[in-house]
């Protein structure tokens, strides 16, 4: 499992992130405080506090391509 922080500042950022996450078969969670949501769920992401960085937990060993694609969101 890999984890890192991202920042989603706009609606378009959220849509782009969800579209990228949905391209992959492995599980990806977003953690904000005590809340954990599926990164492939646009409604789940909008239930989080997007004004703060969000922790991404990728549940796969081979996620280098995904991490490269979302590099613009990583803080």
C-alpha cells in the first residue's frame, strides 16, 4: 500500500481525479480525518472537506503509473 496527500481545489480537479482512479482495478481510498471514502466515487469525494489536503491510500504494489498520472494533485 502506498499513501500520500493530494489537494483537489476545483470541481474539474475532482472529475479528473475520479476519471483517472476509475481506469485502475485496484482499490483507492481517500482519508480525511476519520472519514474514508472510495476514490472512485465522485459523491463520496464531495462529502469530504476539500479545503484541506486529503490522504490517498492506494491498495496495490504496482501503482507507479497511477501515481504518475495524478502527480499534478500531489502536495
